[in-house]
């Protein structure tokens, strides 16, 4: 039997986000499988997901803090990282975002790591200038680019990445995350979530309220709120739950008030009771301008909720139009409202769509499928890679 190979999963930080959540889950799955030795490394050892990552029992999470790609710290930390890879006999370096694509692929190339996998999970406005040049460099240094949907793969081909280098591994969902605890009671869940217990019907969106120069207002909560106002006009007992955190929470709350939704929109922040939240939700929505492959949609489907989401990124790969939910154009708040109203007015139809969505999730997007596809990717790349050779330029470097 060949010796167990080691993989390092590379994070920028452990802040809450789709890619970070998937990466922590992947680390857990690989540890439970036992086929690969698992290590974690990051640029910044911080964030809400750090305790979960530390609880996996994978040893110390290596940190390689840099102040920027042009700072002297970049060279120092690249040398440290290359030594880390060699000392732990890492065979596979798998990065999870833009910054670790660049840092990780550079360092793994310096160490001549056998398999280097960069990640891309985004379709939207392109990053530009120096950042795009660095991203293209990381793709050239990688042996494979992990795309999280077919739409992302197509996007990468359009921007010049060779199709042969791209591997699609879909995000996966651990159904325990969306399964209510034993003894679940709706009344207790509403109280714990701070939601009204007066018979309201809940329309929920799970999306952080953050902004960035590259991806401004990407989750497009204003679209969701405009749809909410239309829904309330036809369905006064509707209430709207916005789960997420970020610097845009207060501006979004103010916009809800401007629309006359101050008494109907409930901002609950980062939600640690996702199963309970989704269990009390009647319809789940997502209004993103751009996505790769949305974890929120998987959570909605896993919880058996009907979905109304914008037709961006890989949404069409997850949602079967008219069967498990509805797809609407980005910015199409009027159609989003119409679809939500139809589901609120026909609870039996909504339950049927939710049940079909859950079945589709279990068959195609479970965490077990994610593990099997990832290990298959690792196996294939290792089989095609040359035997490891001694790295140049790292012996004797000082930290």
C-alpha cells in the first residue's frame, strides 16, 4: 500500500464566507475519510470559523502573515511557506481564494509541490490591473483550477484558462447543518431568533451584507427589499428575514425603512441557528448580481424550502425552474415578488417544490459527493505528477 499523501488547504482567513465554509467542511471530510493527511495554513489566523477549524484536531494552523504582495513580508513568508511544505512533505496544495491562489501557488512552486490546485468560484465583474495579472500567474503555476460549477468553468475558458486544466467540483452540504434538533418547536425557534410569533409567513434571505471595490453590492439586498415591498402589498402577513453580517447592515436597514418595511424586515445578523431559521421560513430567496455556486441555495434546498433566486452563476445548475423553485433575472424584483407571492398563496405547491429540491440536493450536492469528487481529483493529479524532487532556493532561508 502506498504511503498516505499530505494535503494542505490554504485560507486567506477564517472570516465567514462561502468559500471559507466549504474549505473548513472539506478539511473535516478529508480527516474523517483518512485517505489523506490534512493540514491547514492561512495568511491571517482570525475569523468566526477559526474555532471550528481548530476543533478538527489537525494540529497547529500555520500562519504566514503578509502586508501586501509588494511588501518585503511577501518574500519572507513565501520562504517560510516553502519550508513548511517541504518539512511536512506536502504533496498537494489546495488554495481557496484570490490571495491564497497567488501566495499559495507561488510558494508551492518554489517548493516544487507535486500537485498545486488553485480555486475560482466567481462569475461577475472582473478584477482588473495588477490583481488580474497576479491571478493569471497563479493559474499558470497551478496544475489544476478547481471551479465550483460548470458556469464557472465556462467563464474561466472565456478568460483564457485552458479547459484541460479546469476541474469542476461542486460545493456540498452537510445535511446536519439544516436539520432541526430533536424536540424542535416552531414557537421556541421564533423566540430564539427574535422573530414575531403572531402567525406571520416568513420570506428569508441568507447573505452577508458586505461591499468591495471589485464586487460592489453583489448580494443586492435592495432588490430583495424592493420585491419584499411588492409582496407585502399583496400579502400583508408576510415578514422578511435578512440573515447576514457586514458593513452594509445599517444602510440596508435604512433602505428597508425608506420602503416602509421597518416593521416587517427583521435583521438577525450572523445566524448560528440556520436549521431553525430555515425550518420556520416559508420561502427562501437570493438576489445576487453574481455568484459562482451559492451555498445559500444548497442550504435552502437541503432544508426542503422552495427557492426564488436570481439566475446568475451556477444557480441554474442547482435549481430546476418550476420544479424545485424559480429563477428570475438579476434586478428583476417584480418577477421575484410575483414568484414569492405565488408560493405563499399555495403552501401545498411550495412544500412539493421544497421536497423535490431536498431530493435533488441529496442526490447531487451532498458533502459526501464533494468528498468523493475531491479525492478523485487528488488521485488523478497525483497519478499524473512526477515524483517529488528537491526544491531550489529554500534550504537555509531564515524566517
